[in-house]
C-alpha cells in the first residue's frame, strides 16, 4: 500500500486545473500551467518554465494574469457546441453510455433510458 501512495504522490495532485503544464502532462503528471509560450504554444508550471526560459531565451512567455495572450480565456459556456437537431440550443449534458454531448430535450427524447447522463 505504501508503494502505491508514493507513486501517486510523484504524479502530482488530484486537483483539476483549467490549464495543465504541457511538459508534465506528457509525463502523466498533473500540475497547473501558469505560463504560456506564444512560439511553442505550450503551457508550463513553475519548474518547467525555468528550463524553457534558459533554453529558449528569445521566446515570449506570458502568465495567467495576462488574459489577452493566454490561450484559455473563454468560459466553458462559450466553447460548448450546438445541438445537431436544434441548431440554436447549446449542448448542456453528457451521456456516458453513448459518449455524446446532448441538449436537455434530446436527452429526454433519445437518452432517457441511459443510466449515466451527467449534467
């Protein structure tokens, strides 16, 4: 049991972030991305940005506070798609059985029998 705990601790934490560090994520580690490079199009945590800045000194790195240059500035609501049948309705639910985003009326009509719909 102690070995599993150590492995879990090495992979980062169980928190979810709006943006994860691209380098750490490639290694299966969950760390918050606090910096973004405009040339690399990657995000970096506190540790990874230090190496990036040493190696790629001519790249422009922005922080989360600089919203104009930050890659994720839209709210989730504005990035949701629209229903295929009802083009003016935003998708608000997810059917885990069919792995599909849904609008609530389509959920009631076509996925009512599904046991795993997430709001």
